[in-house]
C-alpha cells in the first residue's frame, strides 16, 4: 500500500501487491471487506478508504528516525577513524584491521542504504495519502462525530496494542493534520481525546495498555506543546490548516487564533491534571496504578504549570506511603520524574502568555470533574472557552454558544 503509483488492471482498478506469500488484492475488494468489519452506522462518520489506510500502514511508512540513523552512521565513521590511527603494523594486526574495516564499511553502506530507502518509502506514502485525503471524510453524512468514531474504531484499538503502534497513531493524526485533510479537525480530535474519552480509557485499561495509551498521549501533547511554544510556529503549521477551522463542519471557515489555542490548551492541561488526581485519590487499585503508569509516560512533557505539579506531587506523596509495594515503587518513580522536571514548571500567568484572564476559584481537589464543563450541543464547534480550574485558577475570558445552525458564536 506504500507505492507512489500502484499497479492497475485492465479496468483501471488499483492492485495491491502484498508480497509473498500473499496474493495481490484489488483495492476496491479490500474496501468491500472493510465495510463488513464495522456496523453500517459507523460509516456515517468514517470512510472505508481512511479505515483501510489507517490499518494498512505502519510506523515505518510515516516516520524516519533520522537522528538514530545519523547517530549510528557517525559511530561507524568514528570506529573507522580509530582503526586508521592504530600504530601496530604487525601482519596479524594489519589483517585484523582490514577485516574490521570491511565489516564497518559494510555496516555503513547498509545503514546509508536503509536510510535512503526508508526516506523514499515515507515520501512515497505521503504522496499517496495526499492524493487520497480529499475523499476520506468528505462523503461522510455526519461530520460532527468523526473524531469520536475515529478514536473508537481506529486510534484506541491500535494505540493500546504496542508502543510502536502508540507512536504510529500519533504520527497518523499528525499526518492527517499536516496534509490538510478536509473535515478532520485537529483541535477537536485532541479535545475529544482529553475531555471525553481519556478518563474512561484510563479506568478500563490493563496496566500494559495504560502505558501504551500514555505514550500516545505523550506524543500528542508533545506536538501540541510545540505548536504552542511560539506564535510563528503556530502560524506556519496550524494557522491556515483545515484542522484548525473554528467551524469544523466547514473546513474553509475562519481558523482558531493563537490566543484561542492557548486558551483551549490551558483547558486540556487542567483537565488532564484533574482526571489524574481523581484517579490517584480513588480507592480503585487499577485506577491508581494506571494513573501512575500514565504519569511515567508523560512526565517529560507534563505537568507544565507549577500549581498542577504541586497538586500532583501531594497525591503522589500520599501513595508513596501506601501499604501496597507495587504502588509505592511506581509513586517513587513518578515523584523522581516530577522532581527532575520541576525547574521547567511555569506559573499560570507565564503559561497564558497574556491570553488568559485568571480569577481565583475553589481549590482543585474540591471540584468534581464533570461539574465545570460547559455543554456543547452536537459538538459542531470548538468550545474554546470552557471553564476549567486547577489549583485556584479558571479561564473566564469568554463563552461560546451554538445557534440552530450548528455554528459557534464568540461572546467576549
């Protein structure tokens, strides 16, 4: 499925060469098979083309670990240089050096060839996806539920399967965004992930699945924090993309501004803090354990604010004295990770970069997770100004409402 120009038969049908021992398959036949794999109503929010592409690709098709290739190539060059500097000129030493040089040169040639082939494959896959993206979601009659369906049918089943699959899922989402896929709203995807589906997923995962889910969340947050880090980066990578359309039923509508993105980013950060603390405060063993495991996976990018970090530290400190040894060990590891990251924590004001109007609210622990959400009927617009509090702060700079036409009206 990764060729730039797939072979076709006499009728023009695309033929997929799956390699031995598999027989070639017609793409339309594969789509017919895909349609039988989900309930018919699921195709109101997904297309068989997107579904088949998602499940048919791997991390190798989307991402080149160029730094790792280059690092290993540099090591081999250093090894060659070290051999050339050896001064032992005995016959046995010369023979050994010759064999070692040949071995290292073979490794260099193999790594260089692998890197080139990998880059060519990723570029080829991206060109194919770019040709197909416009038809993935444009035919879906119910565009309002695309992200929920996509998470449930594609992302969650695969991201909890293995660590490489968790990274793949985040990379696939980023690919959908960077290609400018119509009707795939990136902001809404992250919003649905964090605000609607993350907590139940944490509570129902096994410990291994929680770690993989944490890796997916880490990769997702890492990209989002990169976009937030600088307005010029945001404008270049998000400012004119369909994934940042305010009215996500209309991909060409006006875009989420940088200031609005900071506000919704603040909401996500506080939401994650609150749901993790709720899990850590609970009496359910798996909820506590999974929250700790998730924190180990995201600790290099989260928490960001000092208040969130302190609130989490307080809960972790309590668990460190728990009688259950496995929880104590996990909590000790998380506490160490938080300590390492603590110097990079920022104040709420620094996080807001002047875009947040912060007002005192009751403490984090006393607020229920569900109690502070502003309902968004039908999910048709980005509710950027939902009130979220953590450690005594809330976003209160504006509200958004939906009219009968499923659009967003800002009221500042």
